[in-house]
C-alpha cells in the first residue's frame, strides 16, 4: 500500500515542485500517495491540483485543521510546523535555512527568518520522529519576483544590477520550481540513508560577475554589476528600515562567511551529486533564464 506523503505549501514553489516530481517519477509515484495541504482549497492552483491529487485544507496556525489534514500521513514535507501537529507521522522532511547568528559568531543577528527556521531544525533533531532537511539556496525566481533587487535599465540602455557586496561574492542558486523535487525526491527514495542529513540545495555557486554574465549572454543585452555603498543600497530598497537592515546583514553574512558557512562549496557539491538524477539534471542559471526571460525594472 502506498504511503501518504503530506505536502505543505502545495500551491507554492517548493511544495508544487515536490508534487510534480513525485507524480512523474515511476518509482516514487508508486511508493507515495500525495496529499496536498493548502490554506485555500478554492484557489485556482488548488483547483488544478485536485485533478491530480488529494487536496485538503490545512493551516499551521489552526491545529484542528491539521489533525484532519495529517490523519494517516506517513511522511510530511513542510516548514513552520509544531511537533504536536506531527503526531502519527513517521518521517518529516523539514525546509530549513542556515543559522546566520551561529555561523557568524553573533556578528549578524537581524536575519531572523534564517535563524528562526534553524532553531526549529535543531529542535526537530531532538524529537523521536525520523527527519531529514532541505535547505535551499537563493531562488533563481528571485530575479523575477523581487523587483527591488532586479537589474535596472540605465539611460544608455545598459542593465545595471547594484549591490553593496563585492563582484566576487558567491551565491548558491537553485531553481525552486524545477529542482526542489529532485533534492527532496532523493530523500523520499532512500529515507533511511538520508535520515538526519541536510541537503544544501543549489545547482552551483555563482559570483555576482557570473550572474550578470549569464544575463548578458541569454538576453543579448549589456548587463553589468555595480558595487555601491551600503547606505546607497539601503536607500534603494523600498522597505521598512528593519527589513532593509535584514537584507544588508544577510548579504554581508553571505559574503564574509558563505551562504552555508565555511563549508558552503563542499556542501553544495554533495547535495548536487546526491540529488535524484545527479547534478546534470539540475537547471543551471543560463538554462533557467532561457526558459524564463528577464525584464529590467
């Protein structure tokens, strides 16, 4: 009998990628029966999912809704989950992030989304439930969705991407929609092998110079990187001061310590090799841009 795989955030980038991957994998589609969990079962995306999998309503802030949603679930993928909500499940794949405060030795303390999930990860590791961890790099989709960080068109037609970090600063990039399922799929295929392990999921590390070079090659436009002052960068962000400070600290941390810490290169290499289908199956940045054309601000 197939095991019930409950996927939180089923209509989002990570959850949707896992569902599509499992459905199209000959082995995993026989091993698991997908239960897509979403807050709004009437959304357009949820309605499309209903044609392929079971869709149920569930909200991590509503314990009663999750008791129903997780009844009979064997494996759970999600984020922001409370331990009591997992009662009865045998395996948890938790979407987490690096602890910026810990890795930086307390130098950077304002990147709270990273630190909060890292603390949850440590707590989960002490629970009796078997678990593994998916830690995505920076989403390639961010170059489309985060307009304030996109390249801007200069008066001479050049596209300019500006940050306060050095051009050599490296960022692990991942296609969240196309590749999350490949990393999580490896865990689903061999849960015992990866129990307690963490996939630092990214195709590769890209410097800011390599990122704009890929943009130039694919778009045919001249795209350049410009390093600006920290204050200039903060002023360019249409965000509250506390949120702007978080972005600044996050970028500073990544430049000085590496996205995943001092072993970033090694951890990304391991995850790529162990992804289902191997590194060759992961989308490189150029391939992603070819499928998703860029537009400047």
